[in-house]
C-alpha cells in the first residue's frame, strides 16, 4: 500500500522532475550535436564524390583531345567495367541529344537526360545533381550525376552510385541511435542519483520536522559543514528550533511562576474566609477579614495586570500616546511621588536636572517605567543612603538615570534581573513579584529605547533609560 502510494506520488517529486529535465536536456543537446555532425559528414561525402567525377571528366577530356572519339569510347567502357557497371556509367552526348558513346547502362535503365542540366553544361558550366531511382519496391538507388562539356558541343554525362555512402550513413545513424539510448539512460540514472543525493538532506529536515510535530523539541537536523544551501537551510531551521524551545521553556517558567505567585494570596484568602466562618463573630471582625481579602485580591489583580501589560508591550500592541516630553519634568514628578516614602525610610532623594531634555514618549508609561526603577532603589538601599534622579544627553540620546547607594547587584545576576519573575537571592523575602524591571524594560523597548544597568555590590546601582532625543519645541504637541 505504502509502495503504491510512493509510486503514485513519484511524478510530483522534485527528484523525478529533475531527472526528466536532465534526460530531456541531454537528449536535445546530443541530437543537435548529431545533426550538425551528420550534415558535415554528408557534405564531405558529396565533396569527395564530386571531386572524383570532375577528375575523371578531366581525364576523358584530355583523352578526347589527344586520341579522338574511338579511344574515349574504349576508355569509358574499360573504366565502367573496372569500377562496376552498376556503380558508374559514362555517356557521351552530342548535339541534338544524340548518344555518341556510352558505357554499359543496363544497370541504369531509368536514367534519362535532364534538359535543364544539359543546357547548363552547354553553357560551359559543370552541372551536378543527386537523384533517387526506384529499383524495386523496397530499394531506391541514389546517385550523383555530372554533366560536363568536353569539346565541340559534346557533353559527358557521368553517374556514380551513392550506395556505399548510403550504407556508411545508415550505419552512422544506427550507431548514433544506440549511443543516444545509452546516453539518455545514463543521463536519467545520473540525474536521479544526483537529485536523490541532494534532496536526501531535505528529507532529513522533513523527518526532524515530523519528530517535532510529535512533541519532541530536542531534535536537530545534522549539519554536514559544507555551507551549501541545504546546510544553510538546516542551520536556520535549527536556530528557529532553538528559539522556539527557548520561548516554550520561558512560557513554562512564566506559567509556573504565575501559578506559584497566585497560590499564596489565594491560600491566604481561603484561610481568612475559613477562619471567619468557624464561629459566630462580631461585625468588626468580619469587616477586618473582608478588608484583608480585598487587599489580597488587589495584589492578585496587580500581578495579572502587570503580566498582561508586559505581554502587550512586548508584542507591540501597547497603545502609546506619544508626545514631546521633558524628562526633567518626569524626574521631578517622580521625586514628588516618592519623597514621603524616602523620608520615612531615611533616604535622601534628589533630582539633578539642570537643563531641559526632550524625547518623544508616552508620559504616563515613561513615568511607570521610571517609577519602578525608583521603587527598586528605595527597596534595595539601606537608610541614610542616597537616591539620585538625573537627566542628561548622551550623544543623540535623552537619558533618565536612577542611581542609588544601595546593596548593588552581583555580576552573575545582572543578565537575569530583567527576566519576568526573576528576584535576586537577597530580595526574595521582601515585597514584589519580580516583574518591576520586566515591565520597565518592555515599556522602554516599546518606545524604541534601551535600559542600561551598572552596579557594584555594596556600592550601589545606576539604571539608565535611553530614548532618542527630540528637538526642543516651545509648543508642546500635547
Ligand atoms: P522585584 O523588585 O519585585 O524583586 P524587579 O524586577 O524590580 O523585581 O527586580 C528584579 C531583581 O533585580 C530584584 O529582585 C533585585 O534582586 C534586583 N534589583 C533591581 N533593582 C535593584 C537595585 N536598585 N539595587 C539592587 N538590586 C536591584
């Protein structure tokens, strides 16, 4: 069944089509080569025949001039017998188409005198022609005929049978037909072999794709290292698989983290409700429990909202209300927002924004991103530390920086802090979901900007938001 299907699908395969093309191109090019060769051989055979006839005519002409008609008559009979009367004939034609002398032409019964050629010869020019005479039902005899003037209006008509040349050309055709069949078969086999060899590697890609569709994301197409088209396709395919595998494992990690982070508030909500229901309580106690439940629900909602915001920003679907924004203004607004918390923690929060620096941004989203950086600075800086919001230009970038003199980030954690749900070892006990930097980065990327971080453990950290600077304008487009 499988075999029948394979045979039925064969004409649709690239290998089959390539093989046919290969064989057809081979057949056409060898036929053209044969035709050119064949025409050249025919030309050369005719050339040799014509030279022979002209040489003989020259001999006859000098004999007639030196020894007369009788001697010529004897010579043409002798010559015809020597070569075979069926192979050659001579006829001397006088005025009024009278036959003056002739060799034995019994084997040339159907040969006549062509008036047109005779006239041409009488005009002094040798006239050639190839004729075909029917000898029997199956047999045709081809011959080369020459009319050539001798003297006194006498014309020598000569005929030479082309039977031997015909046989030569016939065997030439037979040899070629056999050679053609061999060449086409070889071309077909060669084409099939080459196409199959090249496409076997495509089959490898197909079989890996099939394994993946069954759920195994670990399979990879083996590379030969030749760097050819198929190797490049395989390597691109493998890169794509690496990317998909990374995305799938990230998604798995995120789902696990969300599930993990949702479990604690839900357990707490359930616990509070259960305790409240165990016995009859006073109205204030019920109010307290409900307030606890609302606060846990808010935590859950904020977790869900932030996760959705990150996905929206990363997929490019976040709606941004872009305006010309003065980063100094953003820095000052954030400082005002966080000053009470900073004071409560005994931290010194200051803004260094001497000049106006503009960028195109959604002010609310930019505020959200920068607020997360300041929130972290407050969380990870011990009392009496300094937090500085700075605004500057770096090349053609407008930069909003947040520096602290806090705990800093160990170098091995730097590459991980922007991942969703990542929390540093020392931060796990504190508040937070590990989403603050992820959302900040997603927002800045959605603006076409970048976030850079520079940190030394024990000395502090500096986070910078870099956006393409906008030309200052007195009339803000907001
Ligand atoms: P969260 O603060 O909720 O843990 P974030 O995504 O905001 O999550 O930060 C990820 C991690 O990066 C933190 O857990 C912390 O280890 C580290 N981090 C971020 N900002 C700072 C900072 N200013 N100083 C020291 N560590 C920081």
